[in-house]
């Protein structure tokens, strides 16, 4: 019995080695619900897949259309959005964004631009989160609306993250 208590105390007091801590972190991510950052990255991957399949319905479900095109038909909106975003979503760009970008409430990440971007889409600033990466001569901006389902509001220079040497 004393041996068991000694082992438990040793495990609590001794910090596990780095590989064990990393495995523990990955296990927690797997077992517990995803947070806003993870759900936002997941949305970008799903949007990339829907665009690769040219799925108008899938794209429209994952993008917050600007007020200026809301009167258009669903197919017209999807075509416009897919053309505008076609070169933005690369697998490497999304992975790099996930690993290196600053992330937080939109107003904290882009304080000067937040109000203008949200008013153009008719959404509340408080319902948005954003990723930001300042690279070599460019700035990557990704804004996600989180009030209902997660939807893309803005993506700029995401493809630049997929080019080696840009960070």
C-alpha cells in the first residue's frame, strides 16, 4: 500500500518528459470538444473540400455572403464566391495558419478594420473571431462568424502562407 502511495506522489510531483506532455496534449484535444480556433480551422478545411467539388450548396453553407450579393440567386452567389476564393485555400496555407497565426475576437485582432468588415456583411463584431499572420510583405486575414454555424466572412492572402519562405 505504501508503495502505491509513493508511486502516485512521485507521478504528481515529477514533471513528465516532453514527449509524454505532447501526447497528453494531443489526447486532450481528441477527447474534449473543440474550441473556436479548432472549429475555425475545421471550417476552412471543409470549405476547401466543397470548393474542390464545386459544391454550390456546400460553399454557401460555409460562407457569410456580403450584403451586396444577397439579392443574387444561390448559384450566382456561389459562382462569385468560388471565383473570389478559388486561389486562397491550400492545404499548406491552412496548416500554417493553424500553427502560426494570432487568433482571437475580431475586434482584438483587427481593431481598425473590424467594424467596416462586419457592417459590409451585416453581422455583429462580437460574433466574429479572426486569424492574423504578418508575413514578409503581406498580411493574412481570415475572419469567421460564429453566431450560428461557423461561416467564413473574409479571407485574404491565405495562399501566401502556403509558399515557403514567406514567413
